[in-house]
């Protein structure tokens, strides 16, 4: 009817699509960057001790946590691998 509002969950928001593209794009970048830098499991200590596959999967499934962690550790990986 005229004037009825549509429930929020019925139509996809363009913001969801943009966020999805950002997640996919940064995940692809992490995949490529880890290869370029030479990231391997065992190079650092602690919970963030992951290889290329681990960082890629973590970035895709837990982006809000894993992507900032990767950015924080990226310099350490570069220093270890002389890149």
C-alpha cells in the first residue's frame, strides 16, 4: 500500500556490496603480498604466526580483525625476509 515502509532486510544495501568488494579486494591483496614478501609459518612468534594460506583465509573470514593484524605485522615479515 501507499506509504508502507519496506523492512530493512528485504532489499540489499549498496553499502553491503561496497564492503564485500573491499573485503574481497584486500583479501586478494594479502594473498599476493604474502607471496611477494615471502611470508611463511614459523617466521614470527605468537598467535599471528601464520603462513600465506592462513593470512588469506583469516583475512577473508575475519577481516575486521585479521586485516589490521596483517598490516601491523607486515613490516616485521618484510624485515625478516629482507624485502
